[in-house]
């Protein structure tokens, strides 16, 4: 039996930016409900919602102050129940974000922990003296609290204190939260930075340029132990799945995380196709670096995740495609990769429209805590203003977070009020309304490709084999029970000579047959 989460296409919603139903400029749950028919028409079978829990929004919901309630900005528990029920009517499952490496500093647990009140005193990681660890968002990872006369660890923003997984009470709290939502009818979790839960020791880390201390918390034995326990005591009792966001994993770590722990993990290696090791160290995008990494993970893990975008990454058409000269072809070529590789595909809202990076003109338009921290840090390090701007404009997480472009109307039809983050000016041409009615649009191509995947076992769970790879072209084959499908993708702006290929099932150039030459950003699914 093939599990349902291997067959379905996932669509990630960033609730704040998806659809505003009441004109306050912030996306909300009723907004999502109003778009369920559209998502159903697109053909997706699972929605992953970035956090909708109560949060002071220092990191837009990834800092949770109440795990068992909905942020009033987004609606109520009743709205959430309605979403689950309405989605289910359309055979769409809902997956929530589980953010339990840290809470918000506004969480009751943390407030009591600061006062030394039991049983919360040891819910977080407190020390008299900080070590040399640094935060994912730049700068030191420790913050002093007067009332305790101690420092707490925060691997992310100051408002995101890390939970203490040496305390069994914390693990029990997490189990309770998971049951609370699974009992309400959700179908699983996307688990935030899940491979860093347990810190083996708080000794100083080796000196390095980023994430000092990481050898003490990345994929440690303690984390594996906790994940096994969550699986045994909670997850195994429900028909659900988990996808773990796991930072800096190797295929070996991933295998271990998916052995009696999670069902699949997000890895990051392919996100380095346009940078060195950390995203801020820019380099020119190299198609073959992307292909090699994708192929490596396809071969090495049992069940892969496929993604080219999420709420932390720039828009794929802007970084791996050509938003200026070939916006439509390159967005479609990327769609072919996303939906024909082996593993569960994750579409990020707007990717199916070919949405591009934020058309920011000044640093004042930034919202993201990471971008702001990194920008001020880079200026302190005396990197040139020019480089800093380039770095932020190319890699800021706000690139992914501009509101959905539903129509050519003011603010892209996202809100009748003032949007929390500026809508891209190109909503006049890149938007759902136009694309829905245009059979040659990026959206229509996604719809057709998803329908093809949903009805083709070879594409859903067939084997994967590289046919050939060049600097710019990636060709592979998927096969299941003797049925084969070929795929070929050119992620360069130049024509490419290739071995003669054959008849197409889908082509982003509308071709029925491919000869020995590919056009810029040409991609096709082929008969075999
Ligand atoms: O976005 C990143 C770098 O720019 C990553 O390092 C990111 O911070 C990391 O992948 C963890 O991401 C997740 O946890 C963060 C949250 O800010 C992200 O939005 C979330 O996806 C802390 O909860
Ligand atoms: Ca709203």
C-alpha cells in the first residue's frame, strides 16, 4: 500500500500573505476558506499552513505564545475547525506547523521561567555564563534576564527562547499539543527546525563564520530519541504524516531521521546552487549544481521532499529562472522539475503563478527580523552599502512573503485595506485572475502538470534514474511496473544541443515532439 502522503501534492500557505477576508491588511483563515475551490481546481491534496497560533510576531508566527489557540489576526478555533471541515469536503488534508524548538518569550511558560516559578523553572536553557554560540539570525545566542540573574539560549531571535529537552515535562507538553491538533482533525505536521531540539552539551563551539556551536546540537542522539518517542506515543496513533525541516542535514542524517521518527525531511543542499554554504555569500546560479544536488538526494533517501521555494527562500523564477526575459518559460521549466521528481512535491503559494522577488526600493520596506538583523550586522562589519543591498534584495525572506496576487486590482485583490507588506507592482500582469483564464499561463501549466502527476503512478512513486546531465540540461527517467516517463529540463537562457529525444506528453513550448535542440528554459515530459 502506498501512503497517501506519497501520492498527493502539497501546497504551502503563508497565512499572513494569502488572502485577507476583512480588510485589515492581514491574510486570515476565512480568506483561505474562500480560496479552497481554487486550490481544489489546481489539484493539490494537502495544505501546509505556516503558523496560525497566537504570537507576538517577532518572527511572524514562528514565535508562539499559545499553542492551543489561533492568533486573533487570523481568526478563531471555530474558523480553524471550519477550514478543516471545508477542506475535507474537497478531499484536501490540512497540515500545521509544529514549532517546538523554541516558544515566544511572551509564552506563559517563559514568563514564569523568568520568575523561577515551578514547574516552568527548567523549561528553558538557563546559564549563569553564556557560551560562544551564535544565532541563526546573526549575533549572540544568549540573552540576560535580570529577574533570574541568568542568560537564556535563543538560537533564533531574542523573542524565541529555546526549550529545554532534557526536561521530560517539556516533551510531555509537546505530546499534548500534538494530540490537541490531531484530535481536531489535522493530518500531520511540518516540524520546524526539528533536528536541533536536543543540545548535547553547552560547551563552546569550534570557531566558524556562522552558527558557532552547531556541532553540539545538529541531529544529536538526544533528538533522535525524542522523535522516536513522539512517534511511538502520538503519531503512530493517527493517520498522519510528518515532514521535518532539518537544517544542515546530510543524506545519512536524513535517513536516520526517517527511520521510525519522521516520514520525510526538507534538506537544504540544493538551495546552495546560488550561494556558498550560507545564503548571504552570493554566487552565480549554476544549473548543474542544482541538478547534482537534486539527483544525489533522489538516490540517497528513501522518500524525498521536492521544493524550490518556501517562506524563507527567494522566488525560484527570480533565482533559478529568468524573470526578465523568459518569465513564463522559466517558471514552467521549474514547475516540471518540481512536479516530476521522486518525492512529495511542495508548492509555495504564488509559485504556481510565477510570482517574482519583492520589488523593494528601500530598506524601510523590509519586515523580516532576519533581514533586518543581517543588514545591520553586515553594515557593522563594514561591508559596502552596495553589497548589503544586493545581498538583502536577493536573499531576504520578504521576497517570498509579499501578498498573493489574485487580480490586477489595487493590492492585487489581496486586501481592501492596506497590506502588511507591499504587494509587488507586477500584480497587474502576474495574477490569478488573468492566469486562470489563459490556457498558456503558468497557473494553467501547473494545473495540467499536477493532473498528470496525480494520474501517473510512475511520476508519483516510480523509480528515478538520471538519463544525462550537462552544465545546463537535466534529463531523467521515472518508471513504475514497466511504464516509463522521461523528463528533460534546460535551465539556461541559451539553446542547448541534446541527444534526440522524442514525443512529448507536456512541453512548456507547446511542442508535440522534441528534436536535438532545446530552446532557452525549455522543458518537457516525454513518452518512453
Ligand atoms: O531562513 C533561513 C536562513 O535564511 C534559515 O536559516 C531558517 O532560519 C531555518 O531554516 C529555520 O527556519 C524555520 O525556523 C525559523 C523560522 O524563522 C523560519 O521561518 C522557519 O522556516 C525559526 O522558527
Ligand atoms: Ca484579515
